[in-house]
C-alpha cells in the first residue's frame, strides 16, 4: 500500500484553460508547455579539452489545445477566426492564457501563464467513414513568454 503522499500526486486529466477575460474553456488536451535554454559555444584559443557554453536565450514551443469540435464561447471563437482569417490589415490581437492544473477539490495546484498569445494554426481531425469517434479540433498558439504563476 502506498504512503499518504501518493494521494497528493497531481493527475493529468483535471485541468482548465482560462483566456484573458477570465473565460474558462474546456479542452481535452494541452501540450507544448516547455522551456528550453539555448546556449552559445565559445572556444578559447589554445584550450582543446572543453568549450565554454553561455546562456543565450529561452525558447518555447507553441501551445496546442485540443477539444471536441463544438462552438467555443463567442468571444474566443471570434478572436480565433479573426486572427486566422486576418488579411493583415488589422493588428493581431493578443491574449493571456492560463493553464490550471487542479486538485480533487477543483483548486489550482499549479498555474502556467502564456502571455501575449495569439492563434497561428487551426486544424480538425480527418473525416473517416470507417471511424466512429468524436471529431477533434486543435488550435495552436504562439506567445511571448511562459511563466509558472503558481
């Protein structure tokens, strides 16, 4: 039998996604929460045993949100459609996105923030006459900065 802390381990299926105006939208999957530090390698003349590696910048992948193909809240769906249907005569509107990992009581255990986000890709699963499943849509966002809020 496990110890008491086993019950406190977070589960991957209990989360929520919140957009800038405190609009919470359900998704089936969140991916792309990652940060990587790029480094620059400098070689010192006459030293052949090693190279110096210096921090250069942080980079992150795009945030990908997946859900059943259903209407989103009007303001979020309008924002996504306007962003991806934009002919670049209008400025790109950004929003902050928060991803909350929840405990069994629905309280936030961890929160990640993606600031200055906007959609860069929308995709829907393949239609297949031999498949008996729910159609899933994916929306991919780029953003300026990712922070762990909590």
